[in-house]
C-alpha cells in the first residue's frame, strides 16, 4: 500500500508516519511506501519513506504525488489557527483552496482513495452548551475554524459522491506538544507545561478558569490511524467523528503540573492575559460528546497528570 501524508514534516505527520512504519500495515495491507509531502523536507531513516518538498496549493505538486496507487491520504498540511487569523489570504489558500484542489485531483484519478482530514474544535463557537453534541451547529469564530468547517463539508460531499472515501476527524487541542511554541492560538496549552518542565518560564495568556478540550499526541496519532481504518458502513451518512478528549480548566492543568513536578515548576508560569488569544480560545468547546468515537473504539486519555507523565517519559 502507498500512503500520502500532506504536512508530513509536521508535528502530527511525523508521528503518524512513525506509528505506521512500526505497524507495517494499514487496514490489513502491508505498507510499501509512505510519501511525506511538505514545504519543509522531512528526515526519516526508513527505506519505505520518500520525503518530498512541495506546496499543496500547486496543482502540479498534487498531481505528481497522488496517483491511482495512493490508497490512503492523511491530509494534515495546514496553516494553524493563529497564523490563519493573522494572514487571511494564506489561510484561505492552504486550508480551503488547496484542500479542495486535493479532493479534485483524487476525483480526477478516479480511484476513490481513503482521505483522512484533520479538523478541529475551532469549527464550533459562539454560545455553546457545556458539552457540545453531534448536532450542535457549527459556528466558527475564527478564519481557521471557518476554513476547516468548509473543507469538512467538501470532504463529506466528495465522499457521498464516491469521489473519495473520506473521514473527518475533529481533534481536540493536542497537549503536551514537544518542541517549540508555534503560531496556533492554543500554543500555550503545551507551553505552560513544557517550558516549566524544561526549567524555562512560560506565559499563560488566558484566565485560569478557561476550559480546554485536550488529547495527548500518542492518543491523537492512534486515533487518526484507527479512524482511517473504520469501515465505510460504520460511518453511515456522516463521516465525521469528534475524537475523545479530556475537559480540563487551565487551573486544573496547573494543579496536575504541581502534582507531577512540584511548586517550583508551577512558579515558572507568568499570568498575562492576551485578548487576541483569549478571544479565540474561549470560543472553542470545553468538551464534546464522544459516544460515536468510543463506539468506534477510539480512546482518550485517563487524566492530565497521566498526559504530563507520558510527555516526560517520551522526552527521556
Ligand atoms: N496539533 C493540534 O493541536 C491540532 C488540533 C486540531 C487540528 N489540528 C490539525 O492537524 C493537522 C496537523 O497539525 P500539526 O499540529 O501537525 O501542525 P504542524 O504545523 O506541525 O504541521 C503542519 C505541516 O503542514 C505543512 N504545510 C503548511 N503549508 C503547506 C503547504 N502549502 N504545502 C505543504 N505543506 C504545508 C507545514 O510545513 C507543517 O509541517 C492540521 O491540519 C491541523 O489543523 C491540529
């Protein structure tokens, strides 16, 4: 089987590739090749991996890397929330136009590959119930959320028409994310844990009562692969799944940090509200109903302290 991962040099793309290589198969078929397509070259020491640089907004690039042997596509390339809000044109071009172009190229090839699209909590917003339900209306309060919501609908329609076998997996915010802060409005959700654990200071830009919906990188990776393997029939006429998460307030996250790493780590957090970030983050749901995901065998994390311990274990 040949698999394409757009955004294959990114945080989730690298993890999905690594996990797929460890498994050696997807949906019962041996993996012959994984193409990692990104504007940045991925480095991977495995003969089954081909790292390619290219911009997914370029039709030639998509045509070059999607062929009738490409049985599964993890479409992860994106302009993240903070950047898509700062640069409207770029967000539209990559998150929306290039996503549609990718679907069009699949349609033209005519072999209906499986396409996993990573959507986000950001498709919801406004006046939300404490627990968002499957039928809660989408009401994004950011350009990123709007671009994701439109791309979701496109993927559903291309799936209904039989052009692709798509599935939208809505991700909670991923935490604890290793590495450096990024341009996502949610970057602090990892930063306030990661930086203090590394002996560095970190700024929390939102109120401690702000509730966030979180999933660890390990669980997110497993869920994306399991989501790709869900049979068409199980998805019915709604190929969208809200992945399980943990609903925690920022204060509860900080208490979990105290439990795992003590007062000294917590003292490295500076509290300084940033209206621009807070406005985006508080518009996202703090929890959603995960019945459908659990019925499909997709699991979340047990506690935020467990997520922190897993981050520390993976680091060492
Ligand atoms: N990490 C999270 O908390 C989270 C939450 C919800 C949804 N998501 C979604 O999951 C997906 C992966 O997220 P991530 O955290 O790995 O992000 P990331 O920023 O680490 O990875 C995205 C990758 O896409 C690449 N990319 C951007 N523009 C491109 C282009 N024009 N052509 C080719 N590649 C391009 C980037 O170089 C980057 O490597 C994204 O679609 C994101 O919107 C992530």
